[in-house]
């Protein structure tokens, strides 16, 4: 049941992505509502898939890498729907929806070995949830960074094409970038702390210096520097956009660390 | 006699070339005098705006005239060569020239259809021409007509409604950099018309603050009062640069008022907060290399043109209507000019004299039925002799003066003295003057007197008309 639902979700996210991409490149706005509806429908299926899984498992499905990625995608789409409905910013769908879709796909093709990780400690879901919420913040910042660089390029090269028309103003993208990091950073901090605590309770040590932990720390330090750099030395606008794109690469490497760690629980 | 135009515009030449041809107002007198010193050029006008540089001239021979006017254009700037200029230049003769200026003044040839500035610029160019006395009967009539056509097109079609002018493109661009203009500060450098217009649009869009700086402090104070802004001394406006989110540069300076270093320093002080700089001046006032500074967005007039190009298509329909209007007016103008040729005037004059003579002779002969055919012949001969003797001097003068600088004035005078005009023409020319006067009053405000001089005959005529009514 949950499997069917998640497949339908993926198909809908894919269609939504395509519609949003066409919307992005066409001058008319008529596709925006349709694409949003498809994304919304996908989100409904996604929610039911999560519910079905929760009922099956008897606990919140956020213990495995796959589940964590699914949660990430779900939150991302939730954020997008919120922003799109509140601010009419449909264009974000052309960037966030493909990211959600790719997360679901990557979760499926990642070498997870045995399908599920062993939950070492019951409260490990807190760590995963917090970390994933932090990741959602960085993902939105990453997307804002990409959009910023695209709009910057359009303005610099004086190409007043559809992309220029559809993309939001630069300072909005810059502040979206900043706010997303500001929101994601505390979650990541708490995620790392709870992860470390779970590790201590499970293995007796706070740190074991595996690739996941190292990349998580690198990510934390990086985003801390980005936030600090904005107020001290003016790492904003184009520079901030570049930095958040680099930062998100660190996030992805953390995930790779999780996958490579493979058999262990998400935390450690 | 032909009316010609040699010019280049945003359609044909890049801003780099146009700005080299621009002549500052202070040197316009010299340029105009040089223009009419060419052998073939009888009357001349220099129209130089941000988007075009055009020379209108009345010449005795169009082929020679085109070459000479082109020579004149090349020599306005020491570094120009004919080969460089040639591919960008358009040349029109007679009806094409008339059509062109009518289209220009109607904004049909503008970057933005229906934009209001160009009409004022044509008026300014005309005033300079009058002030330096390089125009004559034909150019005066022609340009005045162009101005009234421009006005008519704006009132009779809806293109003015669409007049989202180039300056407004600045607001639209600003909105792609700043989500809300309400928190932004604008710095207006210089008092150029287009710059003021752009600033006006931004103020109307609700910018937080506006700073004004011009070389002339008095002017800056005036502007600041208009926009409810503050004055920055021109000497150290660069220190205010970092405070400005939007900079509009529209001075008449022939050099870069804002350099790349200025922009770089400002961005650094702004801690990389983006800055939007609009350069509405020709020649440009912001170093084009400033475009490469990160977080600085520099747009010149050509960029704004690219921006407004997008929604111009839908305005084409109204433009077609305007084109029809222009076409009708071209025909009217053309027939007036044709009437000014010496030969048709002489023919018309002879005809008129012949008519009068014949009428008077037959009147007399009908009363003197008893006289012999020989005497009749003698009377007819007498009438012919008087008419011919009377006309002879005038015709000789007309023929010789027609070739001179004031030839057309002579012909025009002759047509009026002998009442050779078409019945509706005098009426129309008077209304053109009145229209022009009202146009002028629109712009400079009431109380301002009319033109310095606009052709003695026409002045007298309009006074007579006023008297009669």
C-alpha cells in the first residue's frame, strides 16, 4: 500500500516538475495553477504514503535513509506549497519540486544494503527529524542561491527573457537565502547535538569521526561562517549565493557519508 | 530644391557611435553655421537626442546635398571617418524626409512608442535653429508642421497611453533587483530631462528618499524641492554614492562622471548590497566597464531599449493608425513645398496676369463695339504691354532670387502678393503657427512669449487674422 502510494507520489512529482519547467520557459502563466495542483496532489499522496507506513511500522517512518529522504522531500514540498500559496511564488516549484523528486529517486537507488537501518535508540528519530529540517532550510537556501545567480546573470547580460520575467527580484532571493539558513542552522545544531547524545547513549562516545559526523561538522562550521560573514564582511548577494551552493554540496556529502556508513543507524 | 535628412538612430547605430556625434548646446551655433556654409545647403537643423543624431537640410540639389551633409556629420568629431559612419547612416529625400520627421515627432520612430520626450526635443532643436537663423521658409513650415503632427498623433491615437517611456523601464528593472522600492534611496546625478523623468517615476513608485546633485547648485535646489529630496554638493557626491541603492545619471558631461573605481568603492562600503545604476546620458556618464563589478547593475540607454522592446508588439495597432495620420499630413506638406518651386510660381503668375488682362480687355471691348478690329488689336496690345512690362521686373528678380539663400521667401512672398495660393492654404498655415504657439506654451508655461522670430510674413498674417476676428 505505502509502496504504491509513494510510486504515485513520484510520478506526480515528476509531472509537476515537468510542468513547472515548461512554465518557467513559457511566457504565459496558465500552467502555474495546473503544476501547483499536480504538486499538491503529489503531496497528498506523499502524506498518505507516510501515514500508511507509520501504521505499518507502528512508529514514525524516519529511521532509515530512505525514510529520512522521503521526509526531507515531503517537508520541502510542504514549504514550497506554503510559499507558493502565500506569496504566489510559483517559480520556486521549478527548483524545489525537482529536488524533492530527486531525493525520492536517490533514496531508492542508494545502496542501502538491508532495506532498513537498525534503530539503536528509540529517540534517534528526534535527531533525524531535526537534521532533516535543517537540511530543508539549506536546500531552500541552495535553490535561492541558484535562482539568484540565474537572475544575476540575466540582469548582467541584459537578457530580458522569460526567465528574467519569472524569477523574483534579487534582494528577495538574497533574503530568502539568508532566512532559510537562519532557520535551518538551529535545526542542524540541535540535530548534531541530539545525534551526539544518541551516539553517547548507544555507544558510549559522543564522536566517532566517521564521514557522516565529519561532514556534518564541516557543514555546521561552514554555515556558521556564512551567517557570520554576512554581518561582518558582507558575504551577501552574489557571494552568499555561491557559498550556499557550496554549502549544500557539503550537506550532500554528509548524506553520502550516511549511505557509505551503510549498515549503521542514521545517527551512529 | 529638395529637403533631405542624413542621420543615424538607435535603429541603425550603437550608442558608442551616436555619442561621438552628439553636439553640446554650447557648440550648436558653430555647428549650424558650418552646416549652412556648404554650397548646396540653404537651410539646416540639427536634431540630437539620446536616440538619434539627424541633420535636416533644404538643399538646392539632393545628390550634392546628401554628400555635403554627410561630410558635415563626419567632421563633427575629429576621430570619425566616412567609412565608419557610412554603414549606420540613413538618407532620405523629399517626401521620405517629411515622412521621417513626422514619424520622429510622433514618436513612431522612438524606442518607446508614444513617449513624450521626443516632441520636446524636436521643439528644442527647432528653437536653436531659429536662434541661430539657419532655417528659412521651408524648414520653419516643415518643422512646425512636424510638431503639430506629433501633437495630433498623441491626441488622436492611443499610443500615448502606452507610453511606458524608456525612463519607466528603469522602474521595472529596479523591481527586479529590489522587491520593494519603499526602502530604497535614489541618487539623481545631473538634471537631464530623461533623468528627471526616471526619477519622477521612481518617486511615484514610492522610493524612500531621493538625493539630487548637479553641478549647478541652484538647479539642484530646485530639483530637490520638486522631488522633496535633499541636495548633495556635486564636488563630493561620490561620498554619498554608497548610500544610494539606485543611481540615475543624466548629465551633459562628455566624460565618465562615475568610474568603475567609484562603483567598486561604493559596493565595498555597502557590504556587497546590490546597486542599480541607470545611465541615461549620451555620451555616457558611467564607465561601461562598471558593468563587470559584482552586485553593481549598470544599464545604459540601449539596455533600457532592449527592456522595453518586449511589450511593444501590442502597441503596433495604434501605431498603424498613427502612420495613416502621418501619411495624410505628408501629402499636404508635399503639395505646399511643390508650390514653392520657381517655375510653377512663374507659370502661375503669368497665368494670373493673363486672366486679369483678358477679363479687363473683354470688359472694355464689349463697351466699345463700334471700333475697328485694328483698334481692338491696339487695345489688346496695350494691355499686354502693360502686363508684360509690369511683370518683367518681378519675374527677372524672382528667377534670380530663387537661386539665392532667401529664394523661397521671395517665392512665398510673390505667391502671396499676387494671391497665387490655393484658397485653403493661408488659413492652414496660420493655424499651424497658432498650434505651435499653444504647444510651446504647454511646455514653458504661461507668460512666456512666442518664438524669437518666425517669419515676418506669417507673423503679420496672423496679426491681421486676429484683428479681423
